[in-house]
C-alpha cells in the first residue's frame, strides 16, 4: 500500500506516510545560517576591496594572496547564501523528490572547487615571486594584514555552528555552513601567515618570507579544498553517512528475529536521513509495526519498508512508509 501527501498539511499520526509529514529536510538552523551568511558576505566584500588595494599599493604578495582568497570567499559566500535561499524557497516543491536539503551539499562541492582554484593561483604567483623577489612596503602592509585577520575572526564567530544539527545525530552538520566556515578559517590562517611574513620582512629583512608565506598558504588552502570536496562529494553520491546509524536501524527492524535482506541509508539534508529496507519474516507484521520501531530514532526522516514472507520468491505483504 502506498500513498502521497501534500507537504503543506498535517496528517494523522497513523497514516502510513506520516513518518515526516512536512517533507522538508532543511537543517534545524537553516534561517539563522542563511541570515548570517548574507551578513558575512557583505563584510568580506568590503574587506576584499581593502586587501586588493593595499596589496597592490605595498607590493605585498602575502596581502595579495589574502585578497585573492578573500575574493574567493565572496564568491563562495554568495553561492552558500544563494543555496540557502533556493533550498528554502523550494522546500515544498514536489519536483524535488527528496526535498531540497542537498542543495547545500552541491554548493559546498562548488565552493571546494573554488577553494582549489584559489590555492593554485596563490601557489603559482608565490612561486614566481620566490624566483624573482620584489620589494615590499612592509610598514604599510602591516596594519592591512592585522585588519584582515581581525575581520576573518569576526566572520568565523558569526558563522560558528550552533550544534543543533549534530544533536540530531548528524555529526557532519550543515555542510553549506561548514563550507563557508572552512573558507573563513583557511583565510584566517592565510592572514596569520601574511602577518608573520610582514613582521619577518620588517624586522629581519627576510624578503623571501613574503612569497614563502604565499606558498605555504596555497598548500594549506589546497588541503582545506580537498577536505570540503571529499565531504560534499560523499553526500552527493549517497555514500553511507553513518555505519552506527545503519546498524541501529538494522537492529530495530530485526528485533523479533526478522531478517533485513536489503538496507540503504543516505543523507537528505542536515540532520535528515532516508532509509529503504526489505524485511523477510516467517510471520510478517504490518508495515506500520516496523515503522514504529524506527520512530524516535534521531536523524531518520524518510522511511520506505517492504516486508516479505521468508522462503517465498513473491511478496506476501508489502507497503511503503515515507
């Protein structure tokens, strides 16, 4: 037996498709994260202008690297904020079979690619400066480097995760927010390297420190990019997000000696997972019984269950729960 329902109305609790009636798989802090992402985007755009002008005026590669990275942040934050708005606007659109919770993962993957391109650009330019060093106005670059670092720290604080998604049995949390936060964390690290390079050049006359800081920044940003692409790619390709959660689902469904002969678990959005299970039993129980066994399990928002009689090739009793 199967049924469908409108996401805009509440269904009776005994309906087979009432495991999650609203069909909305957005993160617990979606609106808060969207609002703060827009605020940080505006702050980073203003900082970008200062870093680029300051880096060009002082001939500091470290500041230029920080500015390029901040420019990537502006793009990344626009993508993240746009993903939040798109996911929210189409959260109840039936054209999205499993909701819009994964829009943020797509944005996170795109931002990981942007981060990787930024690392390549910084690395190439810094390597060139190592081979052919240029004079840097360290005294003028110092306040700009300090200002860039302070801005990054403020933005990191604004985009800090609240932990609500993790409390819903999803340690990965809101990957769209994590992507933006990771961009800013990487930029803070780049800013620290830029500051160290400026101080080394000013006090120790180490002219190589500036392009060397750019090379180190490129390596660090590339590492962050790989982490982000790997995490987002796993979600987009429906890699099993939690072996522990899968084992718990299996344990509950086989509570009275049934065999779980097929089980799939994948991520629908921050804090939301879907389950498809095929159960074999000598004396099959109603589908609602198996649904009830999963009720209250944190992170499970969409369930499809099929029940078969053991030893028979054809289905004896089957149903679907969403």
